[in-house]
């Protein structure tokens, strides 16, 4: 109940048997910070930086970005703020920039693909982020990474920018660098990526669309949007296991993170962070508090042996009923 949920506001996110995880908030603009402070979030797991670009009349300057990031970091510290670099393209367009016309924009010029092509856009954003890092606890998250080469290119640019900033006498704090896992190639390469990144953040909204080759905006193929399908759940487990093998951490920041039925399963997989809109945090924290970690690990085995989305959903529905 809503009243019971309120009692979880001041609490940590842990299971009945005291296994700890974390629930962070997704935000789309600094205006969402109010929600952050009202619902007991343990950090920001996804700050979509698109708003800065979509509301503006022209590419936002380094100074404009720096001020926005600094404000968020100061407000959230000492907790971690994960800021995602620009994820534009697909369905998100800009008033002041003409994207190339493409048959399949979701498979085209989007996110880091744009910023690796127009490097000055990446450099400006990274300069703002690194300068802001001094004022809080920052993690930089790169969207739509598909290959190891892309990640290495981004990392090289970041290291170059850092050197330049230090030469200019700018102050820079410590920061982490991770990637969105939302393209199947990145799941397949997860163990190799895990050596290089500090963390993974699984973008299940896109991971589902790219795994089933079904546009997330299309009504006619919406039956293929299957978060409970073992194909997705096995992918998530592989990413978590790969990160832990190299002492890195994994978050889920797509919509799957706020599905109550899935929370026990993710606990069983050892998910380090759930990230969701602030209003869902207490609901999920309450479910986690009723889960027994050892038992949830057995649930993972059972679920991954099933074949269809419906079979999984039925099993998880019953599991949730039994623990609540
Ligand atoms: C996702 O793909 O799950 C995600 C969190 O990113 P976005 O919804 O912004 O693409
Ligand atoms: Mg995405």
C-alpha cells in the first residue's frame, strides 16, 4: 500500500536477508531534482542530457552545459550522478540541426555515432562534464556503444580533453566512465567491454527493440516488445556476470527497472543498481525488502529454463504474490 511504501523512504535498498543493492533516479532535466529529494533516491542513475539540446535554439555552449551539470552534481553529492552524453537522433530531433534523411533513423545517425562523427560536439560536452566533475561525484555514460573500437575512440578523446583542461589550469574531480548496454553486439561482447569500462547501464527500452528487431514506437509489431522474454533476461544476466568478473558494476536504467515482478529476478542476478523515475522508487524498494536473496537466485535458474515471455511472466506473477 502507499502508506507502507512511505516507510521505505529513509531506508537502504536491501533484501530480507540484508543483501544490499541501490535504487537511483532517472532525470530528464534539473527540474526533476525536486522529485529526487522527495522519494529517497540513492543517487542519479541516468541524467538524460538531451533536454539541454532540445530546449535550446542552438547547440548549447560549454558554459551553459557546465552550469547545468554543476548544479545537479552539487545537489546530489556525495551520492553518484550518472550523466549520459547526448542521445539525439532516432525519434529525437533538434530545431537547429537537420539530420540526414534515413530509411531507419533508429538504426542510423544517433547518439555517440553523431558525436564521433562531429567530434567538436563530443569535445564540448566532455569539457563541460569534466569541469563539473570537480563539484560532485560524476560518472559519464556513453549511449549506443556497439563496438570496442567506438569505446576506445571515446576514451581517447576524453583523456585528451582532460590533459588540455589541466594545462589550462582547470580543476577536475575523479569520475567514472561507463557505457549504455542497449545493442545486442555489446551484450555479446560484454566480457571484453568489462575490462575497459567502470560500469554498465542496461538500457532495456532500446535493448528490447534491437534484440527483437521491432521498432519501440511501432504499434503493428508491439507484440514483440517483450521484456519478460528469456532472450532479454539472459542478456541482462550475461552483462551483470561479466561486470562482476572484472569487479565492475551494472545498473538497469530502462523501464524494466520499475517492474515489480522483475525486481526479485534482478536481485537473484545480483543487480547493483536499479534506476527509475523517482515516483517508482518506494514501490520497488518495498518489493526488494521482501525478497530472500538465496531464494531469488533459484528463481533465476527456473526462469532462464523457460521458453516464452508468457511462461516467465506467469511464474514471476506468482512469485511476487507469494512474497508480498
Ligand atoms: C533505454 O534505452 O532503455 C534507455 C534508458 O534510454 P532511452 O530510453 O533514453 O533510449
Ligand atoms: Mg536508449
